C-alpha cells in the first residue's frame, strides 16, 4: 500500500483494497506512517486484519481484470475490490453477511482525483446489494460491523 507517486496508475482506494486482498501474515506498508494516519480512510486501514477466518472470492472476479473478495475475521466482514486499467461498475449482493443489520464504512474512488477517496457510512443487511464504481486502476473497500441481530 502506497499513497505517493510510486503507486503508478492506481488510485488510493485501489491501494487500500490491495491491503485487504493480498494475503500476508505480516502486513507491511510502503508508506510513511504519517501518510497512513493522515489518510481520510485511516480508521478503515487500521482495522484491516492480517489473518482471516473466511475468504470468499466473488464470482464476478476475473484474472487480470477484477478481483473482489469478501473476507471475515470474527464477526466483521470486509469487501474489497480492485480493477485493472479499465473502469468498472458492478453490482455486488451482500448475501455473504449474516442475519443482522450492519454498519458499513465504505471507501470509494474519488472520480476527480486518484489521490483521494470518498467515504460513506450506511446501514445494510444481507438482502441488499452495493453498486461499486471504480475508475481506471480503481478500488473499493467496505467494512461491515454487525450492530443489531435480525430474527
């Protein structure tokens, strides 16, 4: 994960998504610690674990084109997506979530600037879908924390 020019043709959201998608028992950042702390998505970045209890590669993923993973640690789910050089808009069902209401913290591409993100907070459940729009070299990360059980 890197936020300076070395990130190449990728967006900040893509870089954050790589932190959640690429497997490593020791997460490392190729960024100055202050750059991470100053990032608007710092709370989501700091919450990404190194070890996962469950990983689901979503069917819409395609080698060299698009990677979308739903990953769980404990009761917290993450949804991470990275695209290649072509912008993508996809609809992702949240059927991997449990039977609860979830507080979703979403990190999206800023359509105007590759070195910025758009943050969104909302409440979702497993019957919902998310529309994910990614710019060229873009990404997306969502953190889902259960807050109310449903019968």
